[in-house]
């Protein structure tokens, strides 16, 4: 068990990491994240919680400059925005996209999920039957998730849990990051299919991300609402 001193130290390290983290627009292109550190970030992604434990996401890493450039024209959020630089696409040590599963795999009772329950979660058949019923009710009754867009949006929520854990893990190691939504969905899906064989029937782009080390300190300090405005206790 951790003693009070350990707990206090961990609390301080967590808050320090969250205060350190900011949405980095331009990275130091000469500084690269070592393999072990980024493997830790990816392991945090792999171990992240998801609704029903379905893991409805896939991570595509884009490390070759020529592959990143395929997204340049329609990914304004990865172009450094207002600073006119080559932005995250050109300067990040590691750049990737988290894909969300679609209705093809995430509809209750799908062949994919039956295989997932048996071979990944290693559930006995009687438990699989319970999962099918519970997840089916969740989709049809509780949250009324039925259309292709609703299902991929639900999967996208899980992708954001994954990315949040990746960014926090990075910050705890002094590694900068940036979540990126500023891109054209349709064109991104088209490039993923044409150049990387990603089937748009199975995956939709959810969010891009960049990791590395900041080129400059943030121009403005971190601002947030007060705790009183953020949290209500009843």
C-alpha cells in the first residue's frame, strides 16, 4: 500500500502533468520520442477502458513524411493554424489517426463481436449470450443508437477516451501532444482507403493526434473555469 507521502507526491505529479500539457501547434522537429516512451503511450491506449470493453478503435501511425503530406491539403488543424509553419504534420515526432469502428462491426450481434467475445475476451458461450442481450438493449432501448452515424459517433467517443489517456501518459513523461479535429472527414477517409487500405465500411476517422517536444513555450498561460463553475455537488 502507498503511504500518505507517496499519495501526496503522486497527486502533485498528476497536477503538474496537466498544467504542463497544452495543445502544441509546432514541435521541435529535431527532437524525437524514444521508442520505449512512445511504446508506453501506445500501451496506455491499448489498455484504455471502452464501453462494454469492445475496443471499437484502431490507431494508424503516420511516420513517413510523404505519408503525412497526403493529408496536408485538407487538414488545416495539423498545419500549425495561425503561425504559418509546417505545423504538427511537419514537426511532430509521432503523428497518427485514431479510427472508430462502424455499424458493420459494432451492431449488436455482429459476426465481428461474436468473434471478439470468443477470441479476445475469451468469454464462455453463456456469458456471450448475456453480452449480446445487454449490448442489444443498450443500443436499441437505453441510448437508441441505431443509425450508421450514431454507431460510429458512439465508437468515436471511445476513441477520445483512448486519446486522453495517451496525452496524459505523455505529459507525465514530459512529452507534448495535440489532439486535432481540424480536417475534412470525407477526404481523410478517401486517402486512408486509397493509400493505406483502410476500408471505410469498417472504419471512420475520429481524431488525429501529434506527439513530440514543443518548439516554444506557450504564449499564453493555462486558463480554465473555477472549480465552483465546473463541478456541482448535491
